[in-house]
């Protein structure tokens, strides 16, 4: 009798796990195509355009050539076949027909052949000096790379490399000054299978860190996938995307840089990197069907749906969510980020193409 009861309990637990996993992977979910206006692919030689940030003058810096530490042999073979190179591209919203241009990186202490750019953050001071921080997945482990953007020469001058035991498996970075920043440790395991299990089970090993210019401080931990970061324009709030379990987090900042939980909003889609529009609302690239996104991450030739959502913000709180763009994977695979400037939008991907859209209608 006891054995039967134990077997029944085990069976129920296994069934619950299977149902939960199928729900998490969104096996039965579909997407319907729509755009905010005419869209076209931006010509370029990069493999993916994973993250971007736009300056007030319309100049946009874009990371390309991402290879995650947990990437499969198939991904490495794909990148080798296409002569993958880690790059930072420049796009000018004021002259979209010019496409993208690779920025030249200068600095004797920087090895561009070992550059795996991921998240990016820009800091512009009152004298128009632009500092750039980029997440780098290098062969010796993850690091944060600091550059000075020299627009007139279309250059990035390498300034400093940040390495520390607190920098483990990075995803994104958000600068709150020229010398201080937040960053996310996306997960713990870098082995592909263990990383997948970490997300599916889930194990919640991700965290948010803050570097105040002198020391590293852990802010929060216990996230399944700590992904994209962005500060509000007034720097009162820190926003963080958690694609699993589809949560958008708002943290309220204190004077010393520490943060406190403020709002957790269920977006019901796999959000990735946030950017801000002119009114302080948040745009996010997203992965609407998890299993197809995971398949694309394992095999770049396999298409995955794309989505862009807009979170309407008021005093750090999400008041409404609208869908800006949705594509079933035929036009764009695995969108990660979108940047809005005036009446145009640029959409990036993990390891696919770059999309430019004229915005003629948007809620």
C-alpha cells in the first residue's frame, strides 16, 4: 500500500514537471505577423545584432558576433563557416539608407580577435563625451570592456578591462556614470546541457551586481535568467528583463546605488534587451515561442519568431503593454532588441539579421 502511494506521488510529480515544461516551452503557441509600418533588412556582414543603444542625435551602436559561453558545437561551426568576428557597428537613424558601418577599435591592450560582444551601455556627459561599456565573452572568461566613442573618426578607443570573480556569466550592463555600472550574471552553468537544465528546472542562479567605481556589490539574486538592463532617464529606476519566467522587474535606486524591488510585471513572453523611447517608455525585443528560440540558439539555420513589445511606464510602473511587431521567423529570427528614434525603429537579433522599420502606427 505504501509503495503504491509513493509510486502515485512520484507519478504525479513527473506529470506536473512534464506539463510545466511543455507550458514553459510554449509548444502550442502561434504568432501572427504585423509591423508598425514598411520594414526592410539592413545590409551587413555581421552574424547577429544582439544589443544596441541610441544616442540623442540618432547615432546607434550595435554589438555583433555574439557567441554565448554555453553555445553548442553547431553554433561554433556556423560562426566558423561564416568567418564570425566580434564587431561594434554604427547606424545613423538620420541616414538609414547608408546602412551600418563597423567602428574601428583602437588600443594596444585590447585583443579584437578574442572579442565576443554582447550587452552594451552608453554614458554621455554634459560635454558630449560618450563612454561605452560592452559585455565581452572572451576565451579567458567574461569581462566588461570600456571604450571612448570618437564619433568624428568612427572609432572606439579602448580604455579599460574589468575582470573579477563577481563577473561570471554576463549578459548586459547599464552605466549610471562614467565609472560605475550595473550588470547581470545571466546564469551559473556554461555547459550547454547544464545551462538548459538550469533554465528548465529552474535553478535561479542569476544575479544583479553593481560596481560603484571601487568595489562590486551584489544587489539581488535568485533569478532564473537575469537578462537585459536599462536605467530610466531620471536614473530613479533600474529595469531588468527576465525571459524565464517572463518577468519585467523594476527596482528603485537609492543614493548609494543600491536598489530595492519596486514592481514585477508578467509580460507573458521571453523578453530580452530593453531600450527607452523619448518619453521614457520601454521597448523590448522578445522571443514569443520558447522552444523555437532555444532551437535557433542551438542551430542558427533554424528560424524562430520575433516580437517587439512596448511597456508604457509611469514613475517606474508598467501601466500598459502593447505589441509593436510580430514575425513568425520568415523575415527575422529571434529578435533581441529594438530601438525607436523619431518615426523609425531598428530591430536586432541573436544571430540573424538587422531590421529597419518606418513607424506609421504605434500605440
